[in-house]
């Protein structure tokens, strides 16, 4: 059974449809990318998967998360799914993390809530979670988010997302706010942890180079509509739709420009 089945997902605001009739599925252990320009509906779709859309938006269609219907379900009934079944790593960890809570306590929360850990066992699990994301320094657990670098904060966000051992990890532009060197380190960390844990991955990005590295299959969104879907190599090397071809050509032109600038430096 698929870990995620999205069918006819439509998201509307008072100004009109933001996502229209989006459908895709994700099997256990599979890595799927959602790509498209800003405003294409990628992040809204990812938020719909775990029922985190603002109340002002109207949602129709079906989102089955591990067989549980998300659309129309009360938030209180969805909370048990957020952690053991699916969890999100957001784009900007400084806003995703609680600025008034020490990092260790933020990692401890899902371990306590979903796994029932307490006392010494909980402290040991927090240390292990930080060690898994290469933050073994015990001072990290006592720090507040603003005391850490951007890369460290994103590693903390990943540790929190993985604490309850989810079967599906949703990564929404997880490295956009980071510089290139740190971005590569965080992507390598995500690759390793997804592979080691056998998790499914829903990876949202506008960066085709990053997407081609992280996923096996992609769904291309434009103005809230799916315009193309298929294996990542097929779609990016031989796009069938003009919009996808435009994205690929733009990415290649940018790469060529950056290579030329570096060569002339």
C-alpha cells in the first residue's frame, strides 16, 4: 500500500484556486520530487499532506496518509500521524524552531510525546538524535536556535523531524536558505538518513540539480496544475512539456553562466 495517495487535490482561497486537481502517489521507501516555480503550489501541496494548511483555505479532493484521510479530518485526529507517519523539514529553520526553547527540549518533545521516553532514557535519545545529524557537542542541546549557525539549525530541524521515526519525510526547500557548502552537507545528511532508515521522501524544490540528486521520480507543477510526471532522468533529460523544457533550459543556462564566471575569476 502507498504511504501517500493524493487524488484530485484542490486548494482554494477567496481569490481563486491555488492548487487544482493534483494527483500522485508515493510508495514506502520511494523518493519523489515536486518541482516548479515559486507560486506553483508545491509548498501548499506539502502542507495539505499533513493537514497543516491555514483554516482560511478550502481543501477538496483526497489525501490518504498511510491509509488515513487527511482532508476534512480534525486537527486533533491528525496529530498522532505527525511524527510516526510523516514529518516536515521546512525551508527556514530559524522560523520553524521555537526561539524561546533550548534545542534539546525541542528534540525531546516528539520523543516524549510519540515514543513515551522519560528521564535518563529521554536524555540519551536526545544526545543520540543530535549525534546522528553530526551535532555531538553537548553544548548544542543547551543552546537556543539563534545561537547556532544556519546549517546547525537545519540539522536540528532534521533531528526533530526524525525523532519519532517517521515513515515519510517531507523536505520543503530544506537548503534554499543555506550557502552552497552547507547546502551540500545537509543534502548528504538527508540522503544518508533516508537510505539508512528506508523512509519515503517527498522533496520540494525549484532547484533541478538538487532534485536530480535527491529523488527517483518527479511531479512538475505549474500554476497549481500537474503538467508532467515521470522518472527524474526521463523528465529532465527529455521533457515532454514546453514548461518543463523551459525549466530545464533555464537551469542549464544558469549553470553555464556560473561556470563561465568561475572560469574568468
